[in-house]
């Protein structure tokens, strides 16, 4: 990218999330989008690596013939199969698409941190697979072989033609709406909805004192993903404020339709993958939970509630509450060093 020579100093009023001054250099001050800087610092304060978490009990339980039922084993492998592709897709979107078009230096800083966190998540899944001696080919190819996973991934990847095109450029109404659509698909739907029935399953294991090392890694991942979701919501709302012309009634209807489609795909995934239920969670409760999650996402970006469902898994709020204390000698503390608990 050529550098533009100018004698004019950076003007904070020209800084925008997209369509701002060229971000040739990440010059953080004067800072405008402080939500991104806060997210960057929270991410740094909560850095973790999967190898810090012991897998010994998980290995013993996985090898034991009677600790896990066949349905539990199948559920564990299936959610792991989805996670392996979900984070890879999210990372590709950051590195190959979104980052190129963001002109806010502080937002770019957080995107760099987020991309690294996606790499840590991929490391975590590999660590679980290797520790338990799972068939890597089976786990990492589920997105090609399990319809319920394929359908979710295919839906997300169908939106790649826009921002992934090297010729794509923001600056027109259609292009700017395409960028916001990308944020809705990848932040709200992928990270804010598609991960959540799989999170619920993993924390179901944790509540039964099963596969707790794997579940603790997923708890760290959920903490990161909720921060990614919050950042995506702030990006969407920030663009709405800076460029209100983007948020047309037709586009809002389109956004609702996308989120409704994503919600349907997610509870279809739960119904098909866990047909008999697991740990007291059945297809109906998964559907209600995903609808409840979708409504929360819609409200955060100023869109109307679609379902009015209640949360059938109230214990999920405990899994999300990362300020609880843990024994330092048993496991790494998962509480936030700064920032407190997350507000969704």
C-alpha cells in the first residue's frame, strides 16, 4: 500500500471505524474508540495458554470404560469438531477480510489481539485431541462430514464473497452495509450464537465433574469469545453512530432475517447432534436457550426481540461468571484481572 505524504497532522474528528484516515501506521493517540483500547487491555490482562491446564483427570476418564456414556462421548467429540472449524473461520475473517477495511488504529490493535486469541483457541483444541488420543482426522473433518456442522459453516462462508474479494472497498452505501453485514454474521451469529449450545454441553460435563480440564479450557475460550462479541457489537453500534445512513429500515430487516436464520441453524444443530439430550438438556431446552441468546444479541444492536424465550439453563450464568475464586494450586484463576464481569 503506498504511503500518502501530507503536512496535515492527525485530526481525531476524522477518525472513524471504517472510511477514516488511512491507517498506514497505528498511531493510538489522540484516541477516539476507547472501547477497543479497553478490550485490548482486558485481553492482555487475561492471557492464558492451554498447556497451563492439566488434562490428567480427563485422560483417565476418557480411557475408563464406564465413566462416560456413548452419548456423552459422541457429544464431546461433536462439539470439539465444531469448535475446531468455528475459530479457524473467525480467524480468517479477521486476518483476510475485516482488518483491511478498519481505519481506527485502536480497533486494529484489538483485532490483532483477537486474531492471536483465535490461534490460542485452535491450540487448545489440538491440545485436547492429543491429550485424549482422539482421531485427529475424525475431529478436524467433522465440518465436511456432519451435516449439522457443515450447514452452519456453509451459511457463514457464503458471505465471504464481499470483504474477502481483494477488489472490495468501503466508501459506498452498499459496501459499508456489506461490512456491517459481515460483522453481524461473524460476531453476532458465529461468535454470539453458534458457539453457545456447544458451550452449554461442555459446561454440562463440568457440572457432572467430568472432563473438567477440557471444560476449563472452554471456559477460557468462552470468556474470550464474549469479549469478541462485545467488540463486534461496539463496532456495529459505532458505525451506526458515525454513519447513520447505513442503518436503513430495509437493512435492519435484513439483519433480523440473518439472525433468525442463524438461530434456526443452531437449534437444528443441537437437535440433530443431541437427539436424546444430555445431562438433562433436551432438544426443546436447547431451542429455547438459543432463542433466548438470540434475543439478547438483537437487543444489543438495537433490533427488536423475536422470540421472548426464557433461559432454561440458568446455571450457564455461573459458567460465565468468571470472578469466582479458584484454588491457585489446583487450577489457574479464571477471574478477570481488570474490567470485572462482563455485561452483555
